[in-house]
């Protein structure tokens, strides 16, 4: 390890430290002026020390994270969000974050990662939406895109650009997630029991959501994520047009019929 080599050479040199020689022979930087060579050696020692801490942090985090879809937040020692990400497999994604090869090109902010928190979800689409909402809320410095995605930059067939309710797998076995998206950009996601116990309330909530002028700009307009997902990986997902139901009662009835179809849970949701 670079740090160990530097410390060993410094110990041998004692009080007569030759920073130019250290920079040349250990760091591979030849011809550096004395002041610069001294600074480079000091920086290398600090960086390698941080690398050890970063590696141990990764081992601790990855030991506990589950191998399920979800969103995660990497935080510094003071609990500030550094980066928000999503994953189909949280454990595999976080292990990739802390892989040895990542250190060579790591962004300075991520080298300060000291902890992580995550939220398991039932599907890729839910992870996409939760990630976007968290980026909007936390504004982490490492994330490049912090604004809402532009629909006109995505290859979405015109036929898909209509208000929609998508039925998704939930992290809870007795539930489903209903992802609702409007063409004006609004979105919501609602967990609903498969037995229909709360479907009347949630049906009314969905009807209200799709009424004209009902916007929630404070959470970002992320419906573009839903439409682009439906155009690609979610092409076989079960969906409903909310405007085909004349009332909340009809919408509830149609959703209840879907929930009673075991094929939805043993075949189609497996693909989402």
C-alpha cells in the first residue's frame, strides 16, 4: 500500500526527510520543487488514510444491506446527504460503490462517505420515483441531475402519453403499489392492500389526483419517469386508464378485480 511505503521510507529517513526523493521514488513524480514535493507527500498520506476509512465504511455498510430493489443515501460523518441512488439489488450496487477500483477515480465528496441509509421497495419503477423525490428533497452535491426529467428528451411513443395507473409489486406481500402519472408531470404512489380493505379510500384519492388542476409541484414532476419506463422495461406492466372509470366506485371495482387475479401476482408482477 502506498501509505505504508511512504511511512516506511519516512521512518528510515528520520529527521533528514528528502521529500523530492520520496515524490520521485514512491509517487512517481520527478523534478518537483521541494515545497511542492513536501505537499504532494502530505496529500498522499492523508488520501491513503482516508482510503482505509472509506474501505472499512464500505465493508460495514455492505454487511447489512439487503439484496432487494431500493433507494439509498450516502452520508458524511455529520449526516449530510452526499449522494442518492437507486438499485435493482441494493447490496450489489453498494458493493460496487466501495469496490477497490472505484477509489482511483472517486469524487472527493464521496470519499467522505461515512454511512448510508436505504429503503427497500418492490419494483424498479418505485425505485426510480423514490430516488427522484429524494434528490429533489435532499439536493445531494454528487448527483448531477437534480431537476425534473424532461419528457421531450425521452423516446416515448405518443400513445403512451396519457394519464395512467400502473400496478406494481410491493415490498409487502399482501399489498400492491399503485403508481399514478399525469401527462402534466404530476405523480403519486399509493400502497394498497390486496384484500381491498383500504381500496375505497385509495380509489377516491386516485380520482382526486386525476382531476384537472390538481398539482403537487413541491414534490417534483416525475411522470416522465413512469412513461419512459412503460416504453421500455415496463412494457408488459398492468395499467389502467383512470378516465375509463366514470366514478371512484367503478375504479375501485376494476382494481379489485385485478387484485383477485392471481396471475397478476405470479406472472406479470414478477417482470416489474
